[in-house]
C-alpha cells in the first residue's frame, strides 16, 4: 500500500506539473493572441494610411498635371502674343522707314 501511495503522490505531482504547464501554455497563447490582434489592428491602420497617401498622391499628381497643362497653355498663348508683337514691331519699323523715305523726298522737293 505504501508503494501505491508513493506512486499516487508522484502521479499527483506530475499531474500538477502538467496542469501548470497547460496553464502557462494557455496564458502564453492568450498573450500571443492579443499580440496577433494588435498586429492586425496596426496593419489595418497602416493600410488605411497608405490608402490615404495614395489618394493624396493622386490628387497632387492631378493638380501638378493641371498646373503643367495651364502653364503650357499660358506659355503657348504668350509665345503667340510675342510673335504677334514682333510682327507688329516689324510692320511699324517698315512704316517708319517708309515715312522717313517720303519725308526725305519731300525735303528734296522743297529744296529743289
């Protein structure tokens, strides 16, 4: 009987150790589950931030393209105006030269 009680005591000790190990594993598992949940939440937040950044970049790119288009349009318009002014100046110079020539002929006629 004494041997049986010793074996029972050993078994009870081993069962207690196993129960402790199971409880420790359960606690560790719960801790890991919390960490996994936190990691999922963090990943969701990062994903949302990344999406917001993508949207902002899209808006910035669209605005930059619009600005570039407006600049090109304004630049082309200005080039056209400059060419128009250059043409007007060329004709004005021709007119001045013509008037100077007519004035010189009139002065010659007056002197003659």
